[in-house]
C-alpha cells in the first residue's frame, strides 16, 4: 500500500508540473518555479518563491493565474520570457502599496537592460475597429477582440513591470503592458513600467479603463492607442530619461491613431485622458529621438482635460491628419483645462493639417478652451501621492 501511495504521489506531482498547477490542490501552486508553455488551469504564484518565465507563457481560455501580493516574477536570461493572458482567461495580480507584484529582468541589479524580457499581454473580447479578427503583435500570434465591451480579463493592481519590451520583428514589438480588446470589466490600477524598451502602455481597441499609471524612462511611447480604443485613463504620469530613447523611432508621451492607414473604421479610437502629467526631457543634451508630448495622428479622436504637458523636445499638442484636425475643429475631440509648456515654447501647439487648422489657429482655439501655456517645469509634478510605497525610480541597469 505504501508503494502504491508513493507511485500516486509521483504521478500527481508530474501532472502538476505538466499543467503548471493542474493538480487537485486548493490553490494550484506549481511544483517547479520555472513557467513555460501553457497554463491551462487555475494556478497560483506564491510570494515565498521567485518565479521564472521561460519563453512565451500563455494562460489559456478558461484558466486563471493568481499572483499573491509581494510576488517577484523574473525572466529567463537565455530564452526571454513574456506572459500572455488569452481571451477567456484571467490574471488576478492584486498587490498592495507595501507588497507590490514585480515583473523584472532575470539579471542581477547593475546588469539589467531594457529589453531583457518581453512583457505582459492581456487579450479580451471587447470591440476593436478591425473588420477581421486581429492577432496581437510581437510574435504572440493570439487573437483578440469581440463584441463584449464589459469583458473581464481580471485585475492588475500595484504591479511593477521593469526592463521589458522586445522586438519580434520590425514594427511588431512586445510592450511592457499590451492590452488587446480588453473590456471594462477588467481592473487596471497602480501599474508602473520602468525602462520599457518599446512602449510602456499600449491599447489596441477595447474599453478598459485604467488609473494611476506611471511610465518611467520609456524608450518609445508612454501611452499608445490604436484600433478603436475608447476607454478612460485617469492619473497617468510619464517621466523620461533624457539619455535613453528608441534609436529607431520617435518617443512620445502619447501616440494615437485610428489605425495604421488612417481609415474611418469604427469605433473610432477615442481615449479619454484626465489628470495626466507628461514630462519630457527638457534639456538640450537629450537624445534626438525624444519627440512630442501629444502626437494625435491618423484620423483619431481624443479627450484630454486637467493635464500637464511639459518639457518635450519637439512639441506639445500635435495634430497630424486632416481628419484629426477636423475632429478638433468640430468639437468632437476635446482639449480643455490643460497646461502646455515644451522645450521650445513656439512648438506648444502644432497642426500639420494646415488646410483645416494652422498652428496659429490651433493655439487660438486651445487658449479659448481654458488651456494655458506655462514657462517653467515644476519638478514635483512627477510625485503624486498615489506613487508612495510601491514604485521605484532606478538608474538604468539597477
């Protein structure tokens, strides 16, 4: 009988390793700390261990990944990791201000680099403006989007994502946090990215709302919106490192498109941005690819209120298509009660759609909507009270 029990125990452990938590335990904790392949059942990562992502790890439809407060997840060094929450799956990563959940490089402090691993990808069933089912970029190849704007992909609260962002191919990258068709039943609050090697936060369609997002020292764009995203971001901060930026692309505070071709596909991309603080390098020695505070391109709409855009090297509010400028002129896009003051004050307001609005006309219109131009950068802008306890601001590599 003892021999039979031993055999059953060994078989049970093997099953748990295969399914990454597929045993009968109440919380489904894996018996090994290296995660790879698919997570097919409810699985819990506990805070008493350091967990390693080896390659692309997928939480599949119907499965749930629970991560305890204070848990640290690192990437394998040789086989860079990424975590993808597929449609129908959930992540429950609910840290606290004193016990944040940390995703970071597998290298020791002092040797870390942007791009040491992929990042987190969450895919949902909310609407996009694609006419056929899209798949997420970055070599992930998983579908996203649908018809359920209230879709729930879980919770990210008090989470740090450090040194993420890898390019699978040109113009197809994994960002620190990628959200594809994520619904507004999902909770995204108190999330910081640190030295992201591509975008910090990118939203491909969907309706998810988020608050208390901090993009620190991003290479490319801090907040990127595309494919019909229509949610709300409240309390977002971007703070740049003047000596770090994408060498092949322009780094912006916000970049926003309806889609890559500037089509009229519905729903129109229309992020609603409130209480944002976007801080550019603001020094003449900044690397040349530091770009614009707000880059609204390709037939997009937007709402932005009660926000501050300062210190960007090549401009503040920039409208870059006729359709985008027309939405502003018609009042469909709203820019009100904001402060703008970039490195060259003559570039606070830029319109490249000069047949619709010239830059001078855009400035007159903006100032009539209770926006103002400011001439000094207040250093304390990047320290809202909600960052206390769970964020960190290291020098690059640490």
